[in-house]
């Protein structure tokens, strides 16, 4: 994922989480807020509820890859934060990808086939 497409500032993460709209799934939570840019930015988090460091890193990698593979089908102009839930530690990549696409569809941010 390109550098400009990543959310890196802690303040913006917090702003998206507090001011943005959120959608929940057993594997993840999606928070989104418009950003007035011609592209979308993405952030990925996993708390200690997900597991130890290796499990948290795996959860973030799965989410990042699921989004990266479908960047062209995601609406531009949004900041999105994907928050991993504990169940993601047991999930396969296909389940994580399906959950991400479902959350993007619910949020109205999916331009791909429905």
C-alpha cells in the first residue's frame, strides 16, 4: 500500500474513531470519515484483546492485504480505520477479506460488484 494511502497520525486515528461512522462485524470494526482528498487513506489496529504481538501483527497484515487487493473498488475521499476483534485470530484470509468487503458495502464505500 502506498505511503499516501496510509493513516499514520494518532490524532487522525482518534478523530476518525470518535467523529466517524462505524460498522461492526464479529471479526472487525470499520470506522470511516470523509477526508476531502482525491484518494482514501487506511489505518489498521489490533488491541491486546486479539492476542500477543504475533497474533496482533497477523491480524493487521490480513486486514491490510484484504484492503490492498481491492483498492480500485473502494470509494475515494475517505479515511478508514479497520479495528481487529479477538475472533480474527482464528479466521482465515478468505473470511477476513469477505468481512472487509461486507463492511465496505454496508458503509456504501464499495464500488465493485455487489
